[in-house]
């Protein structure tokens, strides 16, 4: 029997990407500075603070927009 199934894929981060995280405690604008198999290092373009987190994002959409959002 068929069922409605939601599929999720880990986002394929690339160093140098400009990203905006929405709907999360990590929300805001970030630059991807390092990517490993299990971790991603993100840098805030305003404070320059870097954070290392386990890979956590999933792709929703991509679009042209101003970055960083001030």
C-alpha cells in the first residue's frame, strides 16, 4: 500500500556560499567557511563570529536577494 512520505536530504554546503537560515534558533545570514563530512563552520557577516555545528540544514529554495539583511 502506498503512503504519503516526506523526504529530506542534507543540504550540500559549499565553502563561500552566502546563506540565510529561517525558522530556527540559528536564523540569520551566514557565510559557509568550512565543510566536513559531519560539521559546517558558518561566519556571521556582521559580527564576524564563527560557529561550528553539526550539519543540520535542508534545502527549501534558492533565490536572488540582498545579503546580508541589515
